[in-house]
């Protein structure tokens, strides 16, 4: 029972942290975790973090995100700065 209470507390902490970030304007509905990498590959936490960092910050990924933002902005038609 103690382990499940700890897990619930950790989930609540994560949700509270996400809420703080959301209030500051960050998008937090699609977060990646080392567990996502480790379910596909056998590696340690540091390697999984490195894979995530390189995957999510490379030029091709960033270009795709900006392209997607442009496409959905056309659909929703916000005012340009």
C-alpha cells in the first residue's frame, strides 16, 4: 500500500508541475519520458535522456514542428505579429 501511495503522490506532483507550466504558457500535453525510449531499447537513464534530447531538438524535428504550427495557424486564422 505504501508504494501505491508514493506513486500517487509522484503523479500528483507531476500534474501540479504541469499545471504551473501550463499557466505560464507552456504546452505540456505531450511530454516524453525515458520510459518511452527504454520500452523500445535497452539502455540506461542517461542514454535515454540523450536520445530524447537529440531527437527532440534536432533541426529536422524543429522544422516539422514549425511547419505544423504554420499549417494549423492557417486553419485557425490567428492574427500575425
